[in-house]
């Protein structure tokens, strides 16, 4: 667990808020990112219910993609409580080496999964 979640939160916030029409709103006491008047596509959790993890949680296309990601890199990915059964994936942010390009890509992919057609047709991210 990151002793100070401010830096990873600032990075996640910058990546998420750079996407069109994104706003931040607390969800169950944690920062969440959604398309304005739309759906959430990312959450930031720090020691959520005492789990000792600092993570960003993003959507996948479903359980198959989630399983593939976990199998490919279990040090980075895991199925988070509550959201995991719906195909969401957690990415650990409290490791020595965090691949922020990969984090940014997954946040953007998650955004695309919930973005309305009008935003995607206007060029998306």
C-alpha cells in the first residue's frame, strides 16, 4: 500500500480528466471518474475496506478479458471486490515501478467502453 496516495491519485486524476466530458465525483467515499451525465469508467481506491491496496479500477469488455489480463500480469491486475464479478479490473499503483502509459491506456479504453456514440463519432479520446 502506498503510504501517501496523493501522488498516484493526482496521476490518475490527470489521466481521467484529460478525456472528453469527464468529471470527478465521490463514490462510496472514493474518487470516481465518469462521463458527465453518464456512467463511471474509473475509480481510485486506497486501502479500501482495509485491503492494503492502492489501485485504479477500470472497465473491461467482460470476464474473459479480465481473466486474460490477470493471467498475463497478476502482479499488476486483480479482480476487485464488488466490481470484479461485472468484469472490472483493478491495477495496482503501489509498486516500485508503475507503468503509467499502461494505466493511461486502460483508463482511456474504459472511457471508450462507456462513452456515448456522439463522443466516439466526434473523435473519441
